[in-house]
């Protein structure tokens, strides 16, 4: 649950706080009504009063009105709303440092709207897929990308409580998307991503294969029934895999391998390289309760590597640092966490994660970039996909629910969903898909 110490953006969505979306628009509250008195009680602390005052002034400045009562007139004045639309686009363009004319600024703001909608669609399509119809967006909100129009909807009593909440939620998500886009432009993350790919192709991967050439193999693994942890595995070819029909407790996993050369040997490695999508970054800010992407999103560039043995993992790590030297950059390894050997238990900082998850994790600083590396052995990778309490699908569910994001975005009084029950049901559902699918 959100607390007073949370940032303003998240307090806005808290249905238990002073900024809750109620059955009636805020413009319909009389000074001495029960609703007004309850809101004042929720503003009992100095910090909350300051939050409210700042937010109130921002709304009035943005809409260019002297008081909340003047918003009622603005809702009926089409001409003033058109002027406000142009003005608000330029104000936001300057705030987020968007270069270009008004049309280009509006196009960028529309991208923020698509990111905001993408956050909700991602949750609808995966973590909350069985409840998709329950949390579907109101059509009018889905179709609106203008921040000014969305803000007016929040105060427009013609709209249902759910629609007004979703307009406010979309504004919050758009604001986070704008902060992320500004950060990406400032850090030039797009160009760094391609520099990272160039570094890998030029200095890390073997020159005996073409760029993008992959060797396809499969892991046929046996899993113990209690925790579904990997008990044994063997590597088989694509041709062998076509003839295999996994039995109960067996999994068949595709591995597309590259190679890197060291000391005259070619070692295979499965690699997944990613630049975190804007929707994923917005969700991370929500999970962390943080508005500033410079603080909360430290893994914009990442690589996951999967090798057969711990010895191969150590060889790859050494190969990386030596490859950086060849590229005329020292590579510093930061925040190193290694649980591949020994008990496999590690300290876990992220909500929803399991201490049983075995991996080598570190950040590599090189060439002006900071890249997150997660490295697995075949066994730890199979557990990362399939083991109970460890699998990534379970982690995805737990971190959305346990961090409070599910309740924040889909509050029970509006969507009538019991998030605690849904969390447990979804974990059970993913377990059945993993073990029986």
C-alpha cells in the first residue's frame, strides 16, 4: 500500500488517499460536504498538505485557470479548450526537452500515450490474462492521447468513476514515459546499444561464424517432482529433438548458440541481448515507487548468457574483460553476485525474487556504457525457467503483485478484483503450464 512518503505521482493513484477517484468529480464537492471533510482528514500531515498544494497549483497552471471552479466553465468552452491544447503541448515539450515544431512534439506525446497504454495491455495479456475483460480500458480513455483532454476528463462528472481514474492513471504513466524518454535522450542509450552490439561482434564472438549465425540444439532435461528442479539433462540435436516426446517430469528446451574463442578453443554460448522496452521501464519505476529513471532503472542495457559449466562461465567472464582491453577500454565489474557454486542461495533485493535463484550477475562498465550481465549454467538456466519458486514466470507474477503495482493500477473498489487471491491463482496457473504443458 502507498504511504505518505511515496512520490506525488504514486499518491495520485492511491485509492485510499486524498487524491482518490470517487463516484463524483472533485468539482462537485461542496466545502462542508462529508467527502470534503474526509479528504481534509487525509491531509492531516504537513507533508500531505504540501503535496496537495503543489499538485493543485500544477493543475491550475497547466489548464491556465484561477481556481477549480473555473474548470467547469472550461469544460463547456470549445474555443478555449483548443487554445489550451496548443499551449499544453508546448509546455510539455519544453518540460521534457522535446525538440521540433508543435506537430513533432504532439507526435512524441502520442508515443508516451502508446507506452502508457502498452503498460496496461502487457499486464492484460500476461500477468492478468484471465482477467483481461475485467481490466479492459474504457474506450474513450484508450482513444485519448492528449494530456490536456485527459486532465479535463478527471474533473468531468459526465464520465464514470472508472473512466476518470483511468484518465488519471494514463496521465501518470505518460509522465513516467516522458521522464524515461528524456533520460534516454540525455544518456544516448539508443546509440550505446548499437555500440554494445558492435563491441560483441567485433571483439567477443568468434570470427569463424557470420554475424547472427546460430547453432540450434536442445536440452532434454529431467526434473524432480517436488520442486521441479533440474536433476539431469543432455544436449541433443535438432534432428533428435524432432523424434523426442517428453514424458512427465521432462522438458525440451531450445538453445540457439553462438561461440567465442579463447586459447584455441571455441566455447558455445546461448545469448539473449536486450534493451529494456519503455513499458518495462515504467513498470520498474512503479515497482520501485520511484519517479526518477536515473535512480530506479540501472539495467537499460543487458545480456543474458548461458554456458554449459561453471568453468565455462568463468572463462567467458575473463574473455569479456580481455575483449574490452582489445577494444581499448578497461572493463570494471561492479555489483558482482555469484550463486552458481555452493548452496545456490543469494541475497535478494528485488520484490518477488527467490534467494534460491542461482546465477552470476554483475554490471560491466566499458566504453562509456554500464551493461548488466546475467550468466547461467545449463542447469541453473533450466531451473530459472522451470523450478518452483524460482521460475521467471512466477517471479513476473510475484513482483507485480507483491510490490503493490497490481492494486495501484487496478484498485479493488473500481475493478472489484481480489489481488491476493488472483496472485495465488496466477502462480498456480503458470505452474500448471510449466509442468503439464
